[in-house]
């Protein structure tokens, strides 16, 4: 049966309102952050993780970090944890703000157990805007699950502001990576014991090594940490096991020879005891010969050039040896892109083209793959590899390479298709891709986001997480969305008597309704209903119902509905 995508208006057709929440099939957000951490995401996404259950509560988690394009502005790196709320919606159950002023695209985001204590961590690598007046902030942030089944990661601290008390979450461990470089942007993390010393290493590549004249420049790194302290007291010890910090090195003595670390390291992958860093003109191979001992050699590039954020490591044929499925493009051209298989053979990466994309076949795309994930998205027992696209023209383009279980070096064992190309207007980078099972059906789901400014995002300027769910009966992928597009703060004061204030912020003009409900779901009063422009707003509730009569003391729920998205929070009325 042929596989195709249904074109669905993400903000209308699939969002079905039921008793103050949306149907699970709509995959929309329900209740907001239980503390007033910001939940707006004005400049796209830098990473998505899906299908994990770090807190062991039996519910799938989704983690998402925000992003921005290069440029000045007050953009704060934020990370969110979403879970099903048991009522048919997705809820933002935890959020944190990085101790850094500006986010700058393609932040590293992964899950691992760095200290091997049985509690997984979310590892986040926000990157700052490289200005000479900005100090070197932490670029590795480690948030560890408490291990008690709660949603909380990191260390909770309470701060008092004019609007009341606010709860914030700081990382359990953090590192500036190196002391000097201002322009450090770790774009990809790998957790692996690559030197075989029994300690997990955090391997990463850097997007902007030494360019623009900011600092020494960092091209890659291998680090480990002694502990991820429960108290987040800074007692951990970070060990820098390997880095490339120097300027490009002339290896021939001619002044024009091969150079290590010549270019940005947009991508990386780990095979065995080696970290590989592809670029347009070469592949740097960093190999561990003993504990904390590494050497670097330069391999020739694969044909064409390697595209960043595109490599996936897997043992396709189950022989105990891992291979790499990755995407490449002819550097300097948008004519041809390919999906390739890479197999390690000593200091050689054997290169096999599995599929080729050209503008004649995929006319709506940009021919540059970007972002990658793997899983079984159709439930056939074989792996699928998924990519977004850099600068899709005109809409989101999500590519899938299906492996059918044949000989891994035979292109006939694979099929390259576009599984979504109907979402969005205005193009840009549909490159944030994850695969994970978030609904407990036999198939993994594809999640993707948009890494660009809200001004070019489709329809209404909101920034949705798109979910492609395979319908095995119909043989099609159906798209749903999880919106993260407005912010509702905790009322203040809370608890309160006789009145309290509810604040919210809009990213764009929208129809807004603010109402109060009791715990049985009965509407107590409507505080506002109408259209509002982008901006910050507040309404006051004086503890009375729609008729103006005082209500009893107790817990109430205020709901802010913005177009087709809803956030709810609890408040306590005292007498």
C-alpha cells in the first residue's frame, strides 16, 4: 500500500475541545508549567527528545528546547518537559531557563547517565551570541531526574519578585567547557565510554570553532564528570579529556596543505572508540588509545560534503557492528543530495550511496537534509531514518528512508520518500526532528519543529511541535500538533483574599477567553472574552461568581484559552 501524508490544517481540523482539554489525538497542550517559568517560544526550536520515561512514571516524556536565529535581542534559552495529563492533553510539567542571556541555534540536546548512578540526565548545550562583552557562560547544563517519580529535574529554588514567589530550576551540574572561547556552540552530544575506562564521556562538536575572531575557537571536545550531585552544589569535577583548540595546522609545511579542524564541525558521530567529525573538505577522526588518551587523524571526505545534524548510528543487520546512515550534499550546490551508508574499515569510512534526491524528483524541497532521527515509524520491525530540510521551499519537508531488511549495502533495500510537505508557508528550516513512541501504539511517531523566526512561521505566527503518526490501517501518516505559543503566569498573590491578579502574554493577535472553574469543572465566572493584540495582559478576580456573589474558600482553576490552545493553573481562595 502506498504511503502518503494527509494535509491537515494544524490549528483547526485536529483540535477537538472536550471539557476544557483537547483530545489526545490532537496532541495539544493542556495544563501549563506548575511554576511561572516562561512558556513562550518566540524563535523556533533547537532540539526535541521524545518517547523517553526518565521519571519512571509510565508516561512518555517530550523535551524541547527553544532557539533563535543569529542576531541581537532578548532571547532566553528555555527547555520544557511535556507529559500526557491523563485527561487527553499534553501538559508542560517542568521548565527551566538557562543561566545565559542569548540562545543561538542548534543547541545540543540529549539524554544519558553521565555518572552511572542509575538516574538519567537531560544534557543541554545552549550557545550564546558571541560578543566581546559577554562573559564565558556554562555551555553544558545537566538536569538530573530526582529518581522519585516526580516531574522535577534539577534544583528548585524560590525567588521573590513583585509578582510574588517564582520557582526556578537550576542544573545539577554545569561546565563552561573551556575557559576562553566566547563563541562556543555545541550542536550535538554523544554519551559513550569511548576510551573504555569505565567512565562515560560526553563527546561533542562545535558549530563555530574559531570563526569571526572570537576567542581561541573550539572544534570538538571529549569530557567526563565525576558526579552529578543531587544538591547541585558544584561539587562535581569535570575532566577535559580531549579538545581541539588551536588554530588550523598546516600538516604539509607548504602553507597550503591539509589542515585539521579547518572548518566548522556541524556534525559528529561515535563508532567504537572513535569520534568522527565530518565537514565539507575532510572528516576528523578522534580515537582513544587508552584512558583519557586520544589522537586525531584526518580522513578524506565522503563524496560531496557532509551536512550537519544528519548522522544516525545503528547496527542495521544485527551483526554486532554499527554503521552510520547520514545525509550529504554537493557543497556549493543545491543540485543533488544523497543518503549514504558509512562503514568503518581501519582509518577508512566505506561510502555507499543508498538514495539520491534531486530537484526534479522533489521539486518542493531545498535538497539539503538537516536534523535526523531513527526508529520504527510504521511498525514493520525495521528501522526508519528521518530528516528535516534546511530552507524548505515552500513548506515543511520531512524525509524518510525506509530500510526493508535486505542487504545493507544494496540501495534496493531502501526507499526514500517525503512523508510531509504540506505544512507551513514561508519556507525556512524544518530541521528539528525526533522519533519516539508517545502514544503506546506499535509505531514510533515522528516529531519535528521549525528553527526560525516566528514571523515566517505558518498561519498565525505560533510555533507548534508537529507530530506525524502512522495509521497502519489506512497506510498513511497523519499530522497533529502540540502548540507552545503563549504564556500564563501564576496568579498573585496566591493564596489570596479578597482578590488576585492573573497575567498572560500573547505572541500574536488572538481570540482570548479567561474563565474560573471549581474543581468539579463548573464554570464560576468569565473574566474576559474577546480579541487582543500581541502583548502582556492581566485580569483581576475578586472571589465572586458570575452573579456577583462571593464564593466559598477553596481551590479554583483559572483557564486562559487563546484561539485553539488552553492553559490552566490552580489558585487558592482564603476566607
